[in-house]
C-alpha cells in the first residue's frame, strides 16, 4: 500500500482518535493526548491573533487542558478526555475575548 510505495517517508506518531474519530463536531470530547498533539498549532494561531507571547499562550492552553481533563469513573479507568469546545471557550474568556463561531485558524 502507500507505506510500501514510500518506504523513506518520515512518519509522525499521532493519537489514534485524531485520525479515526468523527469530524462532525457532534461530540466535542477528544483525548487529552489528541488535544496536546494540537497545542503547538493552536497556541501559535492564538498568540498571533492576540499579539501575545507564544510560550505564555501555550502554557495557558496546557493549564486549561490539564484542569479540564477527566477520565471515566472519576479517573479510575480509561483515558483522559477534554471537551475541546469548553476548553476553547475557557481560553477565550481568559483573554477577554468572547468565543466566536470560528477558530483563529479558520479566520485566515
């Protein structure tokens, strides 16, 4: 298949639900691992739009994700998940902005 035809291609490990979960937006929960995988991209867009320091924005986003992450049965089993819509809303509120219908990357 593709990998056999491209044996020298650099591959990056990605969280499974990043490529297999529905993109419909009906379920806003993603794994914490998936959210962390996207932090670089999200923080760079937010930092540029807010004209703020990238590292400070990244730290704020990571803190919000950690605070909002939860696993089933009070963390006794399973992976941690975050409600990405709530996390975006919390970050936007912390910046003094209200959440709009589009993310910063969609405005470009």
